[in-house]
């Protein structure tokens, strides 16, 4: 299952999808950034538990969260194992590192599940005052990512049809992979150039003031979401300090 599938097909109700996109982004950033300051395993473990509970109560099925988050778990496990074997501190330090990676990235995965890229771009322009050229350019690039995945499969099928296979030779497989990456890069540059020209022709390069076609509102619940997300890791750290398990970065 792709991380870039339309979120509307996954989550249709709940308080989290109804929140302002910029507020969701700020909440995920606050949780992840503050949790990175804790080096002990208890703090990120409690934050992960709280994020999972909040995501489930907000309308995200746990099965979908697991399906979207398995690459994160895999990468966190690899980072934790390497730290446990090669770093200082042994298995406990490796476990703490893996949990920190998950705690920092899991809120972003949850937010991505319920955020439409168009709504996010509109909200960044209206609430965060991001330049429209940057915001909608990033939106266009994000919309192109699924096309790149389809382009990759097309290139692979075309190469197999021409008989370009490795035959089990790892060196040949590496050479074919590099060639396929280069072909995808060329196709991406061409598609991006055409898209940039089309967007400039439609006035996206204009410095004139833009009107708002899709207003994004900021409600009191959105402010509470950001405040709650900021307070969550701080409260967990306070609990860890009271229990004597807290270990902060730089201390």
C-alpha cells in the first residue's frame, strides 16, 4: 500500500481529518521534535502509545496505521540494531534509539493519512503565509510522485520486453538498476519542465495578490490540538523526571 494513496479513500470521519491541515502539521512537528530530546526508552514509548490512541480516536483505523507505518518500523529496527551492536550503551541504547525514531515519525505518518495535499497547500498559503509559488509548486511535485511510480513500472516492463534481464548476475542487476534510475530521472525532468511551463502559463508565476478559492478555517479545536501535541511530550518528560528515568539530550 502506497503512502501516497488518496487519504479520502482511507479515512472518512473523525476529529483528526476535520482539523486544519496546518494545525495537524504543527502538532506532528511538535510531538516529533520534542520527543527527540529524550534519550531514555520510556519517554518515546509513552509518546508512541499516546499517538496511537489519539490516531485511533481521531478516526484512523489501527490496521491502516500499521500498513502505512511498517516501513518506519523496519527502518527504526535497523537503526536500533546497529546502535545496539556498534554504539555505546548496548541493547538499551539501541531500543531507545529505535523508539525515538518511531515516536518522531509516527505522528507524521498519521497526519499524512488524513491530509489532502491540496488542502495542505491552501492552508499553508492562508495560515502559514507560505509563498503561493512555493506551496503550489510543492503540491504539483507531490501529485507527480504516484506518476513516477507508474513510470518506474512502465520502464521496467519495457526493458523486460526488450530482453534486458540480469540472468541472476548481481553486477548486471546493479547495472540495469542504475540504467533504469537514469531513465526515470530523465522522464521526471521532462515531465517537471512541461508542468512548470504549464503552471507559468496559468499565472502561477505572477506576483499579483491571489484570491482564495478554498478557504481553510482555524477553529478553537485546532489551537487545542497544537497545544495538546506540544504538552504531550512535556508531560511525559515530567513523568519520567518524577520516576527518575528521564535522560535528556546534552545532559
